[in-house]
């Protein structure tokens, strides 16, 4: 071989192993595709097994699909076990799975409140709880929790949702502080997007018959592909100094909100 051979172009996540929850569509699927393109091996999970299998199949042999109820500790343990069996370690966790409930504080039922907190709050807690020890064994890692810009401001119609995302924001800082004290090279950060054009959000517009109104609302949303590059940065070693930080991606919306 010629000594002057071209340098191999290594991906930013080459040989890293990542779990991405809620990977059957939206931000999770867009992130999975980007991570795979950058060399990661992926355990993709979703409550919708068929949807996540479609995403994993399109990526190829570097991705496995796992049906996953993020509110269940046993289900989380099964995900961790499957990831270790397939890839031998864990470097990155993207806690992306979440649900939305529209309702103000008066009209949100206790059952709806508990359901949103279970998925958006308990699910992130369980992921962090089980991921940190595995990442320490792998020599370090990055946990990325998907919060929302609604955690940073009052949104009267998203009572349960914004509260759950505020929990994610606070929990992230607690996990980051614990990891910093441990000094095992594990870190935890939160990402706070504006509304993203996923079915979870656009379903709110289904009853609007005026095309111009619907188009105006859609124009305020961003694409899943607008969020994935930030997650790539946080998953990569380039962000090694970032720990306990909030990364808001909302084009000033949370500091300059205009309905």
C-alpha cells in the first residue's frame, strides 16, 4: 500500500453505541439516521414496535429495534440487556420518548396528569438510573434528555406536558451533578426544542378547516432534522465539557413569545 494513502474519514460517533427512545418517528428517527451516518451502532426503541423496526431496517445491520414501554423498569432493563448483548457497551442515551396532552390546569384530569408524568418524567428517570452505571463501565458517556421550550415558560394549554418537561430539565441537572461528583466521565444535558412538525404536534391542527390558519401554525414549527444535529454534537466527544446544560433550539420563542 502506498504510504501516501488517503486518510480514512471517520464518523463523529464512530464505534459509539447509542440507545434512542421514541425512535419510531419524528426526532428519534431523524436522530437515528444521522447517528448511523456518523458511525454509531444503535438500539432503537419505541412503544410502536412496527414503526421502530421500519426505521432500524432502513439503517441496516448497525441498528436493532426493541419494543419498549419507558414507564416500566423491567422494560428498560430488557433494553439495556439487549443493547449489551448486541453491542457490548453503552456510550449514549437519548431520552426522546414522550407524549403530549392538551389541557389547562382546570380541565386536565388526574389520570391524564399521571399518564403524562409517567411517560415524560418516569421514563427519563428510569433511563438515567440504568444508563449511568453502564456508561461508567464503558469509560464514560453522554445522556441527552429531550425537554421542551415549554419548560422555560408558561403555556396555559400544556399544563401536564410543560410540567413534565420542567421535571426533565431539573432531573438533568441532578443527574449531571451526580455524574460530576463521581468523576467517571459521564455527563447529562437537556435539549429544549420549539414545536416540531411531528404527528404528536400536528394532530392538534386536525380540526382546523381554514387552510391559511393551519398553514400559519405549521410555519411556526421546525423539522426533526433541525434538532438532530444538536443531539449529534452532544453525543460526540466534541461536547465533552458540556454537563448539566440546557440547549434551547427555538429561534427566540421562549424569550420573545408571540402567539
